[in-house]
C-alpha cells in the first residue's frame, strides 16, 4: 500500500527526537565519508595540477590595488562619520560646532573619493564600489576614539601611497589628501571628549 507524502512527513515528525538525531548523525557520517573520498581523489590521479594563468594576463598593478583600498576607506569613513555626527550630538542642531566639524570632514572625504576615482580612471582602471566596513560604537566616547583611529589609519595608508610610482598629478592629489587627513586628526583630537553614556 502506498502512503502519501503528507502521511510520511507526519510519521517522521512523530518519531522520538533521539531517532531523528541518529538519522542526522548517519547523514553527517555519510557526508564525512564522501568528503574524505573526494579529498583522496587527487592521490588516484583524478585531481591534476593547477592550471596556469593564460599568458595574456598581466600582473596586477599595485598602484591600482592601493587606490582601490583608499577609495574603500573613504567610503567607509563617510558612512562612519555620518553615523557618529548624529549620535555624538543627538540633540544638536546643524549649527553645533561638533556637527559642523563632522560635516566639513565628510565633505572632504567625499572629495577624496571623487579624486581617487578619477586617478584610477587615468591609470586605465575602473573604480569599484566596495566599502571598507565602518566602525560603529555604542558609547559616544568610543565613537570619537574610533574616528581618531580612522584618521590615523588613513594617514598611514596615504604615506604608503607616496612611495609608489604614480604620475605627478596623482602624487599631488595624494599629498593633499594626506594633509587633509592629518588636519582631520588634529581637529578631532581638539574636540572636548564627550561624556560617558549612562545606562
């Protein structure tokens, strides 16, 4: 006699929990056995050597990779600073000094991203839209510390770009951005530390 599928499902659901675990364990054991077999296949000649890259491909340009990383950092900083500007001074209006400072820094970071994208295009690369993950905190003092650390990381990154073989216009952009990041760090350090949040 054939049972319909809903009856089979109902009967399986009524099985004791221990029986269902055994079934899962058996499945896992079977999967582990098949996985071990798959790992052993190269020993029997089924794997083969890694294919070589086609001769037409050129090595990656470190300058483009580093510019892409800098752009990702700029995008992440924009998001992080927008978030922190609101959370550091939640009751402040747009005229509050801290809010104005963050708006100026955000405008600089947007300009940096645009200039870096243009530099990548001049090098023959297509800019991406990946974002370095912004760092967020629950406590206001920690937010300001994260923003200062972000500027310190940016300073290190742009110093490392200066040693690469960029065309003079790109080096000029990098020097200007480095000066901006150093100024941002000074301005953030000069802010009075926000009070600790109370639970």
